C-alpha cells in the first residue's frame, strides 16, 4: 500500500465564481490507477468530488482528464507512473472545454463537431438494389478498423493546440471519423464529406502529433494526413491555402531539391493576391531589416535530376 | 539526469552508439531553413562543432526531408527522398546523420523506421534509387544535435568545457513537436516529460524554466493557412514562459525559432507583450563554450537576444 495524494481541481459552476484546489490522501496500492484513487477518495474521504467514469477499462471513454498536465484516461494511468516523490498526482479537467463541476466538463463543442459529420453510412444506392448485404473486402475494411476503435474520449481534442486558440477547427477526432466514412466503399457522400471537413478547417492541423497520445491508437494525426491526400486525389476545394501550400512545397522540392521558402509563401497565398501578400508584408519587412530574408531563388542541389526522377516515378502531384 | 546508452546489439535506434560517434565524424544534414532564412543557425552549429572537436560532414547533395508537408500529397515520396540522403551518407562511410531541426529529425526518423521495418518499402525505395545508381543498405541512424551533445559528448564533459557560464540566466526550453512526437518514431526521451533541454541549460550555467508550453506546438506549419492562429499559439506559449519568469527561450528547431521570434510582436494584442529573445540551441551552447557573441548571428534575430546577455553581465 502507498499513500497517494490527489491534488484536485474543485469548481461548481452552479455556486463558484473561481476554482480552488483540494488535496486528498488515500491509502491504495501504488500500481492501481488514478481512477481507482479518485473512486477511493470519493468513497472514503469526500463524496462531493465529481468526475465521469463508467467501464474502468478504457472502453467507455468517460474518464479523460489532465493528469500532471497531460490529458489521458484516468482508468489507464497507473499512479506510480505519474506520482512525484511525495506520492502527489495533480488532476485537472480536460483543457479546451468549459468546466462544469470538478473534473466534469461541458462536452458540447466536441459532440457538435462530431454530429456535423453526419456520422452514419449514407449508401450509394437503395437497399432494394441489393439482394444481400453490401459487402466490403477485408483490405477495404482494414483501413477502417483502427478508426472504429475510437471511444470518443476527447483526449485528442483536449490536447489539440489549434483547438485551444481557434475553436472553429474540427479537431482530431472529428477528422479521423470523417476518414472512416470517406474511405468506406459503401458510402456515397465521399466528395461532400471531404468538402465539409475542409470547410471545418481540415488544413488547419498543425502537424504537432499531440493526438498521437490517443489511448486507443486511432492515431488521428495519421488519419488527418489520409483525408488531406483524399482531398488532393479527388481535387476537392483545391483553391484553399492548405492544398496550395502542400502542392507548392512539392513543386519547389522537385525543381531545386530544397524547400524554397520565398516561392512557398507566394505560391500558398497567391502571387496575385495583393491583399494576402500585404498581410504577411510587415513580418517580411521586419526580417528584411535584419538581413534575414530567405533568398528569392534557391540554387538547385547537386544531382537534382535524381530528385526529379523520384517525383516522376511516384507521380507526385505538384503545382 | 542524462539518457543512458543501450547495448550496441539492440536494433538501430536513437541511443545507438554509432561508428561515426567513435570516429567523431558525423554526417550532417542542415535542412533547408538553416541554409535559407536561418543562416545564423548553420554558422553557429559549425562554430560549436569546432569547439567540440567533432567533424560535421555536410551531405551537400541531400534534398529537403519533406518537411512534414509533402506527406499530404503522397505517402511514398518523403521516404524515398530520405533513402537517397541516407545512401549518400553510407557512400561517405558515415552511419550517423545529425540534424539541427526538430521537423527534419522526426520526419527523417519516420522514413528510416519505415524503410528498416519493412523489407517491401526498402525494396520499393531501392528500385527507384537504382535508376541513378544509388542504394541504401539501412545502416544510418538519424539523431538531433541535442542528442549528440548529451549521448556522445556528455553533460559532465560539456560542463567542464564551459568557459562562460550563463550566470543563472532563466531560459525556457521549447522542444518543437517533431523531436519528441510521435514517441514511436523518436523515443529518445519521454514526449510527455522530456528533460534534455533542461539538463543542457543547467550544464551551461542557466536556470531552466518549467512551463506547460515547452512541449506544445509553435504553429509554424499553419502560419499561412489562417490569420493569427500561429501567432496565437506563439503568444499562448510565450505568455506561459514569461509568467514563469523566463528571460529567454532556447529551441532545437529553426521552424519554432522563426515562429517564436517572428510572431511575438503580432501576438501581443491578445496575449500581452512578452518579447522573449529566442536562441537556437547551438548559439547558446557555443556562447557558453566561449565562441564570441558577435560570431553567432545574434543580430539577425527580430527580438535581439544580446540585451539579456548584457543584463546578466555576460557581454559588454
């Protein structure tokens, strides 16, 4: 047995204007989970401590919270992997959500973004056109099973730095779930779904891999890349800055072997988009004043033909 | 606490003791930004290598690593481009490729992992490389200069080389996503609780500042997608650093550097003025090891880092 002290965020939106913290100490084996420690604290010390939980085995997705500043499932986190030398574990509600009571948050923005996807199959044709169930090959199904493991715990959404500054961003889970229908061979709304998720800022993903902490290994980070590739393959909303950026990066690497910064900026914003270019001009001028401007043209690397051979063999789309 | 070396017979990984480490001759992949808008990073890296008595052999015909963006258009191209780079290192007899950019580190390691874990993908890459007479055997390890400093030079040795300790300068570490995440690709230290930069700051006489923003994203990769988002991400992180007493920031990534140094002016409206000067990793280490400040390109930064060095009596 060990003494575990939970340092808990306490707040009740019904009565409190500011949160406070309580330290609650419990005697439990140190290999048990943070959720076990919370359950013990609630049962033995303070029945008013509030948190969501149900299955206690990483299936229901209820108990995601911040544990020492990193979001994760309390039921999947043993105390001895997170406690400090004094046995203290700091628990807070998930960030990027409005706290409701203690560790319970308002999940509405997460569910809103999910329901915008129309997260159900919209078949290509009527059921009556089939005399048996619609079949999916094992290879086609393999693409979908990882995403189907998503338990909607919102860990990725809470970890996402883009959501934290721009709540219009769909967030990792919604994009991963869009992928689940975009790549479903039975679905008839592929183009509409790609357009919808592009409008919800698919291309605003910052490539930070924070969502690689997914407790169910859905890896939304990789699924987001898959959806972007689908958008480029099907040429959906190609005039957005995201796809233009990806394609012009490819173009400069193919031409010079290097990512040519100046051309990438112009190609992403648009060479004739005067207003857009003026917006980035102040930073450009500040950099120029320090002699820090990237060169207007980049000299190709030695043997750049080899790079072009790679691009041509793989038929990489570039602008 | 420094990271420990694993036995040599383990699979090629982040902590591998390379042949290059034994000979102190390393393959060097500077990446695009250190050759374009952050020349001061390239120059200070070479000056640091001189102090450390190691040889960085630039892979001059190497291409861009793909910068994470190229993955959005094709799943194979970054892997094959990097296989071409590794083949160049092998041809020079080098089994270690040192990077000075977090994004290069993560994406080159991801490509290398795919190549080595799957015979099919290695054969696929080599079938294309064969068209111009190249072949990658799979012997290369990709590591960041930060890892080289800690694993090969060692914190104790570094400490003994310091001639100009930082006088307790409060430095906020800013890791940059791709040097720590995903853990399955990098794995050199915990992505959730890394401490290599803190160890390094301490070794050169600074005081590391702990704040939640140190492992968060700078927003560089989406700076052009939508206005203010990247600036807000910079502002949020730098606000946290400043509130925890930071006087300066250190980063192993030039992309983070461009964002942190460039956008603090724009983020001030929402997050308040922070104006934290940002050092490239080799700049601050080289400074502590005695390289004259005027050789480190500090005058190229938008937020001039020389002011805090003056305040701490480190330069006149």
